[in-house]
């Protein structure tokens, strides 16, 4: 799976769970084990790793590349 699509999917799931927490808590008792902070950190790490890789490949500034990846 494309890393950009994977990151986007993770962000969408985090936002969906946060905005519809009551529905998840009622339908899925195991959702109480869900840790949005852990998922957010994982998503951020993947974003930074992708930006670092792209910055190296294109010989561009990391911060600029990170912003580009976040806006993608």
C-alpha cells in the first residue's frame, strides 16, 4: 500500500473515532483499549520518515518537505 494512502487512512480513522467515540464504545467493547495518542504518534512518525526520505532523495530542506508531505 502506498505510504501516503496509509497515513491518510490512519488520520481518517483517528478523526472518525474521536468524533464518533460514543458509537465505537457501544458497538465495540474492545475500543476502550484504543489509544489515539499512540496512533497519532505512529502516524506522525510515518509522516516524518517519509519527509526525511523525500528530502534526501530530492536534496531539499527537511522542514519544507515535511510541510509538503503533511499537506499531501
